[in-house]
C-alpha cells in the first residue's frame, strides 16, 4: 500500500493511492493515519479495504507528511563511504547517530525556509524507514519484521550550524522545515529489498546526487537492530539512513549551498518524488 495524508496544516485527511495512481479518501474509515495505524494490525485492517470502494480525491492539494504522531526522528550520518570521503571524514566503524527534532517535519512539497543568517544550507536525499512494531534489542534477522514501510526524506542541513558552531550536529539538522517526508509511506511488503533502491536529487534542474541503497555502509536491518540497543523504537518512529555523495558541501572546486528561489527535486525508486522551493526566513511560511 501507498498511504498518504493531504490537506492544509491542521486539517489533514488520510488517503491511499490506488493501482492507477489515484488518491482514495480514507477519512470515512479512519480519522487519521497515526502512529498506531502503522502496527501490523492497523495495516492489515487497511489492506482488507478495496481501494476502488473509496471515493476518489480529485484535487488533493497539499500533500502532508504521511502519518502523524512521530515520536522519534533518528538519523544516521556518513552511511555511504563515498559521502564520508567527500566530507573529509573517515568511514564509521559503527553507525553515527543523531536526531532531527519532529518540529522539522513538513510535507514533501512544502517550503524549505532558511534560518536567519543561513549561508550554508545543504540537501541530502535519504531512505526513511518507518517503524511499525516496538523494537528493543532486536536481532538483525528479525529487524525488518519491525518495519512498517519506507519513504523519501530530505535531510536538509545547515553546515555552519552543524560543523562550525560547537557541540553536536543537531543544531544544523533541527531547523524548522528541514525534514520533508513523503509523499507516501510505502508499506514494507511492496519493498522486497530496501538495499536495491536507486535515489537521486536535483537542484534547479541539475542532477546533484545519484546513488543507490546498495552502497550503504550499514544496511536497514543492521540499523534497526543497532539503534534498538540504544533506545526503544515505537510505531511511527522514523529512521533516516544516510545520503549518497553529491551534497553541496562536497562540491568541487567550491561548495554549493541553497539560496532563496532554488528548487529541489528528489526521489527514490518506488517511493515517489519531492519538490521543494527554498525561501528566505519567513515565519508565516512555517506556521501556515
């Protein structure tokens, strides 16, 4: 299944995508796509529905984050060896973990708003892994059974805040609008091998990132297992698994960073596309 939410902020409605790519309204079946909907039981109830029995949403408008109630947004750094190289950092021997605040989360096509004074905001296409079953000290062999599905994430990052302002990476990763998610949550049964997905990102029509989840240092099963040793993962939690090379920070001969008016387009095989326009600081674009 491909599950999504649509509508203005605070008025989102649940939906699913049918085989023809039409948006089908779920609001008469469930009030919202919440974290608890992503459990095996919740997804099985939705699978029992014939999509053609649901009303077509002719003009869905804004595509919202695919589910509500995300508890944790856990990220993995330097998880592609060639990205580590372009960052002039060693390939990790264990996964590098950091968090994005859930206040970063926006819809796949919502504005990306630069923080005040930002001059080094960057892009990162990433595979998102959505948890569907509580995971605590899970072995690798059982890890994928705890995954509800997958989605596209843009791990937008302010590099000055991340690397030059002291402390952890969270400063540069946690700004409002820095976590576009979606357009859909694609359930795990439709992604037979999460380590065989191509991914890409363009800025102003120019391809900047081309990669594949095949080249991850630590695969999805390893990551779910590893992270579950340090925190309990709950349904609705999101793991963003790292980015392939081609980020602006690593561009030669000079780094490239986002500026107002720039347009990002990115996608992952089978998981849909995102389109964002970059704006200068304007709180109205964040709050409305």
